[in-house]
C-alpha cells in the first residue's frame, strides 16, 4: 500500500503533524461502492452444519460480554461474570466468553468474580463514551482501571481533534494512555459512526495502529450507526496491510448493533476473507455485545438438540 | 388460458402471512392447489421449518401487546373481523364450494356460521374472567383472586376439512383471550385460510397476533410442536394418529398445553368454552384486606 520500509514506518511518520498528515492523506481512498458491495457479497455466504457449529463456538469465545449502563450495580456485574464463565450452565461443553467489559468503577467487583477463570476483564476508560475530558483525567481513569484489575482497556479517541485534523494530538493521547495502561491490552475505539466517511475510518485505523493500539474497535455502542460490515471490512484491510508492512499483528473488535448469531457469522466470514485465518481467534477478533450471546446460545442449543429454543431458557441481562 | 370472454385468467400465487406482512416462503417453494375435481385453482406457498421459526418469533413479539390490550378492545377487534368477513362473504362461498365440491347454496351456511362464530367469541372476550375467575374464600384477612391469563404463543394445526369454519373455530378461541397464534393451514384447501389472512390484515388486528403458514403440516408441525418458545398446541388438523402421537411427545418436552385431535368434530355444533379455557393459565393474587 505504501512504499515505506517496515521498521521505519512508525518512526518516519510519527512525531510531526506534517508528516503524519502527509502519510494519512496519502493512504489510498476507499472505494465506497466497492466496499459496500464486497461486504454485502460476503454476507450472502451460507454457513451450515459442522462449519456453523464451529463458527458458533468461536463466536461465543470471541464475545466481550458488555454492560455499560448508568444503572449497572455490583449485583448485575456478579451475575454477568457468572454468565461469562459459564454462558450455558446446562451444557458443560459450551466455552466461556473472551472477556467481561464494564465501567472502571465496577472493575474491582468483576475482578474478584473472574479471578482464575481465564476470562479477561476489560474496562472502558478515558471518559467513555464521549472522550471529552482532559488528558490527565483520561490517564488517571486508565490507571485506576488497571490498578483495580482490568487487563484490557477500551479507550475512545478524541473525535473532535481527529475530525478537525489535529492528528498529532490524537496520536499523543493514544500513546499516553498506552503508557498508562502498561501491560494491559489497549483497544482503541474509533467511533466510526461519527467519522462520516470510509476514508476517515481508514485514516483513524492507521493512526491508532501507529500510535501503539493492540486492537482497533469500531464503536462505543452509544452512537448510531455502530458496527457495520463495510466499516469492519476497511478496518480488517488496515490491520492486514499493517502486518504486511511492520510484522506486528493488530486485533479488531466490532461492537454495537450485532444481535443475531447470523450477523456474527457474517463478521467471521468477513474476517477470514479480508484479514485471513490468523484473525479467527479470540485474541485477534472480538464482538462487543450483550444480547448477541443469548442468540448464539439459542442457535447452539438448536444445533445440539435439533429443536428451536426460546429466550425463556437463558438469562435476561 | 383465455376464458369464454377472451380475457386471460389471472393465475394467483399466494404468500404466507407472518408478522402482519405477506412474505414468500423462505424456501422459495410453492405448490398447486386444486378444486374438488382436481382442476387448478391457484399456487400457494409451501412453508418450511424456517418459516415456522420466523412465525414463532413474530407471534412472541406480538404477545405482550395483544395480551396487554383490554379484554373489551380484543372483543371489538374480533367483532371487526366478523364485519370484514361479512364483506368478503361471496369470495368465501365460492372458495369453499370449489374446495369441497359443494353448491354455493350448500356452502353459504358454513360461511355464515364462521362469521357468527367470530361474533360469538368476540362476546366472550370480557366475560371469560367472570366465568373462569373467582374470588376465593381463604382463612385469613386477604382478598384472594384467581384470574385467567393467556398462556402465550399457541401453535394450531388447522382442521383439514372445513377450511373456513373449522379454522375459525380453533383460531378465534385461542386469540380472544390474548394468546397469539401460528396456524398451519389445511394442506388440501388453503385458500380460505389465505383469504382469512387478508381479512385479518385489514381488521385492526395487530401484526403477528395471527400468522398463517400454508404447506404440508406433516413437514412443519414437528418443528412447531418441538419449538421451546411455543406454549401450547392444538392438533385439530392432524389426521394421522402416529403423527399426532409424535407431536404430543415433542410437545411434552417443554410441557406445552395440548389439544388432542378429536375424530371429525361437527364444527357447526355449539362449541362450548372448552377451547377458550384450554389455553389459559390461572393467576392467583393474595391482597391484604386490612382490619
């Protein structure tokens, strides 16, 4: 995609506003019609029987079980943690989800519940969902979450700065949060619903990756439109090209509006066909979701028992 | 095929009725419907198990709204269905006479009885609670009230014979109390059920309260009977005893309420309240009386 040598990519362009802008605006433009059609075409693929069973289990293992409501209570977090560990208590073969995703304030409760379970604990930080707080507050927010036991941090970028072209500011903020997060995995939320164009999605993806993101994530789930197939396609292309050039693999997380198992499988097809099979792993692809999990479990029960299941048999959360 | 007047006949291909809309079968299949003498009448959609699944989702979605209507309002809507049916009386008469090989004069009483049956059940809407609810005397200072509530989504295998009157006689008692229904129409004679769906779509009945699937009940009924999100099933139209037994067994998995097939009932007889109460749950409330 670009001619820059791999090891000097980040060094060569990060550091000055002008070189960063030159690089981001030098990225090839996204063919919007083409991206929409490619995503729509891949969505028609039919996944059945054993492939579907495999995909459902993989999708369950990729779920970041999320609750980000003002009305969240410690009791709700404990209930959700139990569900994260054993999504379907009737079926011991059902895998656990990838992570539980909560507000920083509730991280200590979740950490106590998830200890030793192998389920990761993600916390949103940096003034989620708007990100409109001073940098030192973002850093303090992040540090508090990590200290309390979160091993994954979901940060939001400053869309105001990005959209007005202050790329260096966005980059420095991501770097500062990355430093504050320490060993914790950093997921950078681009909030594609507010970025207006596919070109911006591509630029924001590269900006986040250059700044040191471990995962790039579509949305907070608080803005419509949230995750869409074409946007995820563009982000998957970005992580694929980034690995080709730097050798570093970046994960993708898609969040918001994915409610049906069928939709989740479409995203898996997209990930395989765009980035490759390396991304078909909970370490590299995630779904931020809450209602999706129940539909995955219902489909799984249907495959196992041969009869349609119903919402009466799964927890409400 | 030109008829005597030189006009081309309009060959109809009917669709399903799911969630207030008229979709094609997910499978894309259809089958030929013939009259009593084997002549082509129309094409009807041949529903698949996925149509059953979609219909149950639609019925479940419509349930809280329909059950939450006042009984009085449900009665009004059932009465409205009778009015709309009256307006299509001639169409039903010709469909029934074609399907069953009756003369129009012999088919008319069945259509009239079907219309009257809607009115009769409409009247029950705000009376069932008085008849089947109760204020129970208890040994304590409490009001103790039992009231009937709808059970939820009801699967109905419509009678194979009596495509209109039989269908109305099993459908009306299920929905008047606040249940929602997924109907598998008569395989041989689906046209009155399709026309009834067109009537329902234009008579204030919220979408999804009644969903009509045409096709082969032998193929689709097992999916309905085993569906864990269906609360009750009426096997009126299952003529094959072995299939009926299988369906009852499948329905037992989540303790569905089941109406077992009765040998060729006379739909014109007084129906009684049996089918009304079959799909009700009793809720009992204790309330302190004070003093």
